C-alpha cells in the first residue's frame, strides 16, 4: 500500500505488544495506527537502525539501555549508541513521552550517560498532565493519559465486598504497600478486609509483605502477576482502591480503578487534586503524610457518601483525539506546523502552537 507523501512515519520505542504489555501502549498503538496521515512502526533493533522513518517516539528509554544480564545490557547499550548516531546523521527528531519525572534509581553511569544523550537529542516532549514541567527550550504538548473503560469492559464486573480495600499492580518499594499493610492492621474490628494482589519487584520485598500480613487474617495477599481479568476482579471487589505510593505523578493504577468505577485513595498532590476535580466528587480521596488507619476510615466514609455519582467523569480521557494530538506533536517536531484537530487542547511553544 502506497503512503501519501504527507504521511508521517513514526518509529515507536516499544515492540509488538505481548499479553503482559501495559494496555496504555496497546491502545496507543491501535489508535495511532488508525489515524489518517500517520504510519506506525513497532520496535526492533534492526528496523530502528536500518529502517526509514520520520520521527522516533521514545516512551521509557531506560528500557533500551538495560538488560537481564551484563552481556545483554552491553549489547543493548552499544545498539543504543548506533541508534542515536543514526538519528543524528539522518536528522530524525526524537519525541519523548515523559511518563516519569526522574530517571530510575540505581542505574549505572553508562546508562545515565546514554539517557543524557537521549534527552539532549529530544526535539519535542509529550507530557501527560499540566503539572509536568517540560525541559527548557524544548517544544511540548499535553496529551492526557487515556482511560481503560473499553479495555476492561470485556471482563466480569463483580459487586464490591462491604468494608474491603484493594490494592493491585506491580509492587515496588516506592509504592508503599508495606505502609498500607501497617495502616490496615491498625484498623479495629473484623468488618474490614484487605486484598493486595500483584508481583513484587524482589523476593526480599515479598518476604517483608508476608511477614507484615502474617498476624492479620483479614489480609489476603496474592503476590504474583495479574492478568487483566484478575486485575478487574481485585479492583471491583474493593469498596475502595488504595494506592499508597510514596511518590505519585502519573498513575495508570488510579485511572485503571476509576475506569472500572472504583474510587481511589491516593497521596495528596497537585496532580491528584486536578484529577479529583476532573472526575467528580467522592471518586478521588487524598491523604497527607504517611498513610494511617484514620485515613482508611475517613476514605471509606467519603466514598459511601450518597452524593457520589454512579461513575467518574472520564470524558477528558477519551481516546478519540489521541491519534490527532500525537500526529500534531510529530509534525511540530518535524517543523511542519499543526494539523487541524477540532476540540484539541492547544499549548503554545514559542511562536508555534499545538
């Protein structure tokens, strides 16, 4: 099939999705692929280095420079250098979605150096909320993280268990699940229960969580990877989903819970304040400081308020315009101006708008 000359071909930094791939990536790929004027290529080293395309779109560049073993990591780092050289020689702009505010902790100086090269070569950034400050001197646009309503609607939608709190998702130290277990154990009475489900990032963390839950038979731990159907089941069985992250900026977990009509308890910050205002009263409850039992009780009372609507308002997270907004970002990175996208949010970058 011959492409129109004005078609923008974008090389994504993620490979063909697998069953365990983040649904955000799958939905993004699918919506970009159906956008007129846009051709999407998923990642392979051969295709990225030898292929022809207009824009390289990076999501988590740290994945490109990491590996499960030293030899694999070294090969990937060498290939990343070759890729960056190819992008420089061909003057192919890098567009980067800022999913996280900071680089991962505990990475090597080589990884830091390569990520620094990626950042210096970035021509345009996409941020997921207004609170993310883009790098100075780089064009940017806000494209909100889309919801998961359609993705999760295919699975059974069970009723909530009265008094149950839920946590789901990958468990890392910064996500504060140990603090949730301590706070829950301090709740009096037997009319409360807690379901924690997800794969810990290390066996040491898993052992810590089992130890914290050992003396409280109201806690149900399932420390393993969750399928999408299991994630929906865990989220829906809770009256409240608790995400006690010690650091939270863009939370796909919060959107996942809201997408299956479950309210969330999250740490108080500017991003979550805006999310609370966006989705409606009683759907996003916040707490200050370290999570404790009183925060859990207060949140349960809040989500039982009859004034809370039957579903959160996620209309600002619809995927309909996602393809148009990404195409606008790619064209801005190429210096081709801005295509018409009726109703799309506009951010001015210097004398350009997107």
